[in-house]
């Protein structure tokens, strides 16, 4: 089909060709005009990318043809075509390059006189310089490879063109976008960005450039793409506004990687400005943007801070002198130069058959470039010159090998064999127009050398593009020379999620490795790594910034604590009072009151009360093995001694009066010695249990980290305590409680004895009050088991309850006796001694009196018992 198309193509007069005759002809493809609107192939003239580049080829040919050492006696000519920035149009134009290679059968064609026609043979093109856009080069390369015509591009950078299985005759003096994409990835990472969007013009250049960027970013890791948007070849009205709206859907991705042509770049900037997003987007532009002014014309504020990349180049002074000296008179070989002249000087040339435009001034022809118009050398001029010189050096080497000593083109080079010329092209190695080496790798690509630019407006005396770094296989970026919107030197952020604070872990967003939510390592967790939290060991708590764990403070009940002051105060008063009672009893040991109270059991009972007060100090003292041992021993012993003595007393009273109801003989074991033996037996049971406890579980200290373990770890504390659980404490006191309850039962049973008999009623009141104290103790003690102040509350509750029970016993039983002994000595006298028989008779009489009262009779009888019993 392609050959049929070539054979049936229209006459060549429909194709505009700029010709330069020579011994060997090179083809040239340049975007002299922009893409036209729908239905029109070409638009307005492109002064820089079109005319500058085309003139660079003519300039290079002039230099080569005048060089006596390069291709001596051989002149290079050119056939230059306009691609109009459109791949399909360029394909049609480039078909002229291969016409000379097509053998067409004209045997059936005759002139009117019957003679065969004389058809001039088209010039043979040995190689093509171009094209500019990658999509155009790809389209043309597919045709040129069929006819083995080498092609050298000065601007096409699509990675696809490195595939020599498809484009084996294609070479380029610019590096491919794979290098450019690597450089752009390095730039993005150097600025600390990890979340960017991409914009690509539809076509090979834009799409393959973005594909290369995406692939390299995936391989490098740490970079995520928020949006990857393609700009259509023929965008609909409002299409660019929709693109900006899509980009704002991921507004955190401020960085925008753009592989697009100049027109699309300009329209993107215009749409961003319409959306009032000046300064929001941070553009990183490919070499199609480079350091050009046309894409940002009138959009400088939106483009401020844009970082662009451009193959390393230099301004060619010789070309500047050449181009600025061009005029309508000396540059007639360029068929488009007149159109350029009109556009550059904003004037109109008079031409036959064309009506003069009254709205524009008439061109005089005396205008001068760079004097009466703005001029700046286009960025790819250097590469156009280098591409022409590559072809010249390859032909020169080929001539030396095939035509040694020959002046001009020899038979072996007529025609030039394309596949052989390609070998010479790939072997060239010389210093180009900018002084840098020109060479090719195995894929026909030039080495990657880039300059990094930034468009700056603020705080600079020379607004415009500023070189801020280079890339030659690795990035060298001068961050201190970068400036952003408003003159800020700090690099703006383009990240999906900001780094988490210390003590926070990243909760990754599924499918987007650069996005996460920050979650605090709460409670007793610390930050193990950036993704995980872990629990601190049981004896530790997290540091304030939660980056590690620290030891939990150890506390104990201090003597200065309010929880200790009150129990100690009560205990000191109790010890003083108990000591006073003991001293008084010893001092008046043989007085009637002391003897009548049962001296032996009184001393035992007072000792128990003293020990009850004393246990307060052991409960508050700093826990240690000896302290814990004494706690176990004395905690229940004091109460056991006290209530054993009371139980023995109440039991004796109860048995005496119960026996008196039945007989006149006294009950057994009511003597003082018997009473002491019974008391010590009861105490021995407590001691036996404690010593068994010592043997099974030796006393030691523990640090309880669970007791004060609130949700806020700042208040966590380890409590130094003895190894005595609440259950162990209850068991330790349980025997004393049994004694207390039993004593209370006997006190209730003995409530009917004569009021003046011994201590039955004071003991009864003591036990009633003690029971009330301990009934109040139980809910307070166990109700605070979950409190963070558990140790303090329970210790205070226990010690105060024990002190109160001791105080009740002391106050009911002995304070009145001490008061009589000291302040009412006249009552401390011996009463009439009575026998057990008299006591029994008194009991019988009292019972009879009660029965008489119930029958309505009034009898009275006074019984004075013998207190010495």
C-alpha cells in the first residue's frame, strides 16, 4: 500500500521545498509553521523553532562547504521541508525524499510525436536531518527505514526511538527522554517531593516521556503519582480548565511533571491563572519547555518557580553573526524568510497579486534583525548544527575509505549506500559546535547532558531563566540558588502526607505507598518504627515523645503523706495512752481496782492494744524483708492478744453466772492461771498460722505495677509493697475477727448479769462498737480496690480502723479505772468479799425479781458482788 501511495502521489509542485544544490543532497525536516486549525494543515510561522533551526542547517552547510579539510571538493546540498508540527503532514512531505529510489515504469508513455518522454530523475537524498517532534520523527522513520535512508534528529527525545528493531536508521544528537525522565525523577526527589501529577501531550513525545518517568519512579521507589493526565491533540473548549480541576482533586500534589508542546504548556498556564491558582502548581518541565519564553509569554506569574530541563547547550556565536546579518536581499534561498521578516518586524511586503494590508506598515527591507526586533538564539540551534556535522563527518570517513585519493564523489559513493553510511554515522566522535563531544551509543542516542533551569521573577535583578544545576548521569543541584513564588527560598511541599510527629505511626493508605494517616501510639505503646507501635514492658512506660520506654517510678507511702500523718497521729496518742495505763496499773498493782480488773489478763490485754497501735508504724515503714516479716507477725497478733483476753474474760463471766443458775459449786478454769493458759492457747493458734506462712512463703517485697496503671502513662507508678495480697491480709485478720465475733456473742449472752458485777457490760459495749468499726472498714477497704490510690487508702483505712478498735477497748475498759485510781482514790477501796455461794444466791434473787416485775409485783433487793472473784 505504501508503494502504491508513493507511485500515485500528487505532483511535486504542491510541496513547498527549500533547495540548496550540491554534490550530495541532505534532507531536512523543520516545523517552520505551527499546526493549523481543523481542516488547515499549517498555521502561523514559528520564528524560533522553525526558522532559526532551518537557518542553522543552512549555516552548518555553509561552514562545511567552505572547510577545506572536511569533504574537500565535495559540496553538500539540501532539500528542506516544512512539517507544520503535524506528523501526518510531515509524512506526506517526506515522501519526496524517497521518490528517486522508486523505479516507475514509463514504457507506455509517449509524447505527441511518438517519442518517449524525457523525465528528469529526482535528486537522491542520502540522509535526513530531523525531525523536531518525536511523533513526527517516528512517522518519518517508518518510511525512511524502508529505503535505508539514515535519519539524525536534533530534538526528538521519545524513548521509543531507541528501539533499533523498529527504528534502526534513526539516530539523534540529543539524549532520549529516558535520561531526561531520570533527571526529572532526581530533581523531584532532591526537592523532597513524593507526590506529583503528570501532564502529557497526546503523541509519542509526551506519552513516552511520561511513561519513562513513571517507570523510573516505580523502580526508584518513594514517589507516587497522584494524577496522570493526557492532553488531547485537539482539545475541546474548556478542556484545559477541566485539566486544572482534575489536578486540584489531589491538591497536595502541587508538583506537576509536564511533557507537552509549547502550545499545550501555554494553555495549561492560562487555565491555572483563570482558576486563580497562581503560585499553587510547581511545574517541572521537559526540554520542550526548556528555557523558552514563548510558552510563558504573559503567564510569567503562573510559571514562577518552574524547574525546566534542557539538553546541555551553548549559544553559537557564529550563528548569531550569521543570522543577524540575514536580509531579504542576501537570503533568497530561504523561501519562508519573507514570511518570517513580516512576522518579526510586524510589517507587510508588497507582492504581485496580493492586496496590501492597510492595517500594517510596509516593510522597507532595511530593517535589521536584533536591532529593530527581539532576537535570542533558539535552544536547539547547536544540535541542528551538530546533526549536520555528524552527517558530514560520516560522509568524510566514508569517502576516505571508499574513494582514497579521489577528488569528489567516486563511483563507490554514487549512489551512497544508506546502511553503510549508517555505520559511519554511529562511529563518529568529534567535538561539536559547543565544544562537547558528539558520539552515539549502540542505540544511536547521544549521552545525557542536561542543564537545569528555574524561571525566577522575585528578588533578582535579571528576571527569567536561571541555571541552577546540571545532570550528567547524576544530579548536581544548587538548592541555595532556587527561588519560589514571592522570593521564598524554602522548597514548597508536594507530598501526599506530611511526616508524622514523634510517637506517631504511619497507617498506610491502601494502594498509595506515599499516603498515610498518622496515628498516635497511645496508652502504654511506644513507636517501634515508622509503621508500628509496640507495648512497653510491664515495668516501664513510654517516654513523653513515645520514641522509647523509660522505667516506671517506684513509690511507697511516705511519712510526710497526709495518708500517713493521721494514722501516725492516732497511733502516737494511743501508744501514749496505753503506756500511761500500763504505768498506772504497775504503780498501783495491788490496789483494789487493779486487782478487781484481773491484773494478769489486763496486762495481756494492754499489751495487745499496744501492739495494735504499733502496727501502724510497720504498715507505713518502707517495705523490706524484715519489715514484711514483722507485718505478718504483728498485724494479727495485737488483735489476737486483745480479743483472746477479752474472750477469756467474757467466757469466765458467762460461765460463772450460768453455773450459778444450776448449782452453788464454781465452774472450772476460772482462776487467774487458768485464764492466762486459755488466753495463750488462743494466741498460740495465731502464732502457729503465721509461722507456717513464713515457711511456705518467706516474706519479701514486690513492686506492683498494676495497682497504679491508669490510662495516662504519665501517672503510672510502681508500688513498693510487701507480698501480702488483700486475701492474705483478710486471712491474717480472720482469726482475730472470729475471736472478736465470739467475744461479742458472749458479751450479748452476759448482758443480764448484775450491773455492778465486774466488766461484763463495758466489754459488751466495747465489742458492739468494735464490730461497728470493722463493719465500716470492710466496704471502704474492698471498695477502693480499683482506685489508683488503693495502697494509700487501704493502708490508712486499716491502720485507722485498728487504732479505733484499740482506742475503744482502751477507753471502755481502762481509762475509767485509771481515772478513778488517779482522780478518785477514795473509791479505790476493798469491798466486802463474798463466796461463790453468795454470788449464786444473788443471781437467783435477781432472776426472781425480774419474774416478779413481769407479774406486776414490786420487790427490790440490793446485791453487792465480790469484785475479787
